């Protein structure tokens, strides 16, 4: 099946894959070739991609929320941001998470609080993906 991971900045992935694990509002779902058609919401989380059947290697992406469209031969994920696990620097994400938590604790109004929650979610997901990548490299 063809996976397209598309962000506001362009196409991140456009290639054939065997399995994709996606974060949705109802929980994680695994998509294989021949999946029933579905349109659902993506929530901030980690996408795991397996390119070949029987391959233990997974490639990870940290995503923000968006839309997922599944057909029997294709999977399209439209999100604002998607960061490849290899591009995430764990120490930088940890520092950014700490700043976001401080921003949340010191928010003066609802707008600042909402922005802080978005940053906390973003950097928490990036740290999760960095940890998954590190564990699966060993």
C-alpha cells in the first residue's frame, strides 16, 4: 500500500509500505494493505512505519493532529507537522518540554494556556518518538 505523509511544508513520505501504526482519537490503529476504507482524526502521537513484511525495523514520526484517509491500496495522513525520529534531538526536546511546562504554569490567560498545552503535547510526543527510536536501534 502507498503511504503519503503530508505536512504544511510538503510531502514527508510517499512510498510503498507494509504496515503503519497510527494514533487516532479512539486509540492506535494498525493499517495493512487491503484495509477497509476509513476517514478519521489523527491525534498528536507517534506513527510507526514497517516497510516490508517480516521486517522488524520500524521508522518513527512524531505528528501533530490531522486527518487520516485509508483506502484498500493507499493511506494518506495530513498533519501540520511531522518530525522524523532520526531528526529529533532528545536533549533539545527535553529542554523545550521544560520551557513549555513553565509557560503553562505561568500562563496569564486562556490563549497563553492553550498555546502552552499545544507545546507540551508536541514536545512530549517528540520525546516519546526519540525514546522509541533509541530502544529499537539496540
